[in-house]
C-alpha cells in the first residue's frame, strides 16, 4: 500500500507518494493557486498520473 502527502506552500504545492517503508516513490511540484484547492487537486492528479499507481493502492 502507498500513502500520499501534500504540502501547500506560499509558492508551490508539493505532493509525494511513499510506500509502507516510508520510501519516496514519486513527487511533484505545482504552483500554489489562489484558491488552494485547485493547487491541491492539480498536484494530486499529477502525482497519480506520473507515478502510474492505481488509486486503489493508496491508503
């Protein structure tokens, strides 16, 4: 199983996927949006698409 972490900063929103051993599988960085939610959704979609991990594998 994998986990996703998201960090919203003043300039960028980062999203990472880690495995059960807390090892980084994939990470992305997108610009933080004015409404924050859009930046979170963009980072989430991007990290999922680039990592090619099935959504059902995320806990």
